């Protein structure tokens, strides 16, 4: 289990100093690193993280100054670079999925930081119980979803939660309250 209390405390202190002395740009703590929030374990049954598309197209990486620090942040940056996914998006999904907790297991069986279903992890060729591979697999899956939905982040994030078919069936975010809340939280963190 990862403990982000120390990181968040330091980051909050830096923000306070920046504010006090009028230097830098203050970024809210939730955007600087992962909190210790708890994972919402309820998932849409059998729809979570279904299907694996093909990885190909490119996206543009954004400013990485708001990513978590340390090994966790390094793993996100490495995976984001490898699969050409904005590291802020990977971080937002990790925060929303598990609060950065590699030990998180949902009631549907999704595992780790990126809450990969075992079948999805196997299709991606990663061990979901290994933190680095979990982050890499989740990032690879995000790339595939972004490619499937022509770079539409909102649809890709909805598919990460509810499955690609549900997003296709509804031509957008499905009318499931859990998925709608999920998409809103990820996009709020991503902004």
C-alpha cells in the first residue's frame, strides 16, 4: 500500500510558501500528486475494462509538473512516454481508480493502481499485481481506447470504466450514474 501523506504534506507546504512569497504558480494538492482517497469499489458488472483495441496514433504530452513525485510518478511518466498518453491523464485515472493504492481490489475483481481486470491485464501482457506493470498496462489500455475513439478523452475515459461497447451503444458516456461520476472526476483531475 502506498502512503502519499508525506508527499501531499510537502507539496501543500510548497504551495503555502509559493502563495506567501508570491512565487511560482500554486497548483492544488490533488493535481500535484495522488491523495490517500479510497477506491470506489462498485463497478458496472461485467462491463469494466472490456475489450482491447489496437495502439497506434499519437497525442501531445502536456506539462508534467503536476504529477506525483518519486517512483510512482516516474512509473507514470515512463508509461505515458512509451504509449504517448498525457501523464496527467494517467495520473487522474490512477487517482480515480484506486487513490494510488496498488493493493486495491474492486468487488468486480479489478486490481491495483489502474484497476485492471485480470483478462484485460492478460491481453495486455502485464501482471496486474506488479505496480509498474499495472501502470504500464493501464496506460497502454488508455492509448488503445484513445485510438478507438479517435482521441476523444471523454469517450476513452468512459470506456475505461464501462467498457468500449457501452460507449459505442450510447455514442458517448453511458447513462450509468457511476460512469458519469467517474468521467467527471477524472476530467476534473485532468484539467
